[in-house]
C-alpha cells in the first residue's frame, strides 16, 4: 500500500493522519500542493520532487490553497488526472469542487431538499443592494471561497452594506449574501465518515461566528436522529467520503449552513475520545482494491 497526503508538512491534521497510517504499518509522505509538476508525453505524469504521485494507491487531500484562478484550476485539474490514473483520492476532486464553492454547495443542498438559509448570489451591485433589503436587512456577506469563518461579515445597516459591497466591487468579487439566522452564538458540527456519523459537537462562540478557529469553544454532543439524518443527507448531496456538516438549530428546525469537504477536526477531537483520524484511515483503506 502506497499512501500520501496532499497538504502542509507538519500541519496538525497531516501529522494526525500520518500517525494513524503508521499504526497500520503504512508510511505516508506529505506533498505540498504548490510543488506539483505535471508532464504530458512522459512519466511521471504528476510529481513532487522525485515522487511520482500516480504511483500512489491512496491520497488524502488535506489542502487546496487559494491562489490565482489559473493556480486553483491547475491544482484541481491535477487531482482529476490522478483520479483518472487510478489513485483513490479522499475526498475526490469532484467533492472538493462542490464544497469549496459556497454557491455550488448551497444549490446542491437545496436541490436535495435540505433546509439552508435564503441566499442571493450576484455580480451586480444594484442586485446585491436589493438583496440586502429582500433578505430582511440582516445578512452575512461571505466570500465565495473560504473557510474557518475568514472574510465573513454580518451587516444589519443599509449604509454599512453599501460600503461593504462597494469595497467588494473594487476587487471584482461575486456578492454572496445569506440571510442571518439567529442561533444564540452556537452551532453544531457533525462529522461524517463513510456514511456514518462518527462524532459531533456544539460550538459556542463569543460572537455570531462559531468557528473554533475564531475562538469558539467546543462541547461534545450526542446527535439525535433528525440531526444525524440531516448531516448524512448533506454529505450525500455533495458526494463526500467524509465531511464536516455545520448546522444551526432555529425556531423552525435545523438548517444546514455549510458542508466542508476538507474539514478540520482538531476542535472536535478535543472533546471526542475515539481517534477521528483512525476512523478516517480505516474507512479510506477499504476503498483501495487489494
């Protein structure tokens, strides 16, 4: 078995997966995404240094960093070529494409009948300003690509909304406005691996942002059947091998706000006894033909 991890060397999640694999006698080098070189007409097709990535049986994708449009497209294209070469990627390039883009994720959730907040996405400033009013004058403006709560702004004042949207216009960004859902500064993260809920937590934020990376605290949670079913349906909607599903409890029931295709679990592991990396590795190894 030849395994590898695409990510940042020494990062917590990379080391966690490497340790879980080593407990099974498998060495898994880490390959930085930005150091990939592709070739056509000769081998290796895709390499990092002297390592041919197409020779791997299993590759965990733990990071596809941002960059220019060309850089991001090349990185995802390279993942597709590895998959075509027979390497089993976890998660797959298609899942990463579906979950890295908040609009794409939101459409898949709605199309699957999964409750998610009202959202407007547009390139037109006037339409974005109208959406602010139509969504109740209290919205969260999010970057189309992003994670860990970075770049999100809650706006509940029309003048502030105009200034924020005008600033985004200068950068030629797409406007992604989502109706703010009252949630008492807390949400639920459900972690799904291989069609099973393996752990969950409640995150308590110091503000409306509930990401652990933004200072929220975590507490263990035993999810009820409805919460588990919603997380499993959301994971299936994006075709993920594993995912972190973020859910809010509202007066009208649960609503899914995000499905993470490269989810972190450091905060969750702090309140969970079983090793999440072991769950993930055990599942991933079953995907590789003997």
